[in-house]
C-alpha cells in the first residue's frame, strides 16, 4: 500500500523510472508490485511573484516498517530519481496507523 507522491518531477521522468523503482521497492518490502501507487499531482510553485520549477520532493505514505527498511526505501527512490538527471531530491515519510486506515469500512488493526 505504499503511496509515492512526486512533486517537482515530470510525468515523463516518473514514467521512465516507474517499473524498475516499484519492482525494487516491492522486493524490499516483500510484497507485490500492485500494492504501490505512484502519483504526480499537477502543482504550481511560486516564489517572489513568479512561477518557478518545484524542488524534487517525494512523499511516501505507508505503514511503519522500521528505520532500517525506511532508510533502504529512501535510498532506492533517490537512486532512481538520480538516474533521470535530477541531482537533488528530498524524500519524506508519513506513517498511517493501522487502526486509522480502512478498506471497505474495515480497519487494518
């Protein structure tokens, strides 16, 4: 169920890395590739009264999996983003609580 939300990265760049990125992350998490969601919302970034290119930022929404796995997950994302000539990227994790996450009205706890 990890959800990756890409900002400051183009749809074409995400498409180029999507297959191998998800495969590697699924292997790490020991889950199927169809558990992942990649989203590229249309965003406008503004600085000093001008539209500007957004800084590459990826938010990962998921269930807690421990610091070691989280560190590896972030390194995999960073490696793939660097592969499309993006030299800097930030990755941040938001953790869902299983008791607060529902599928068809039933929580995951």
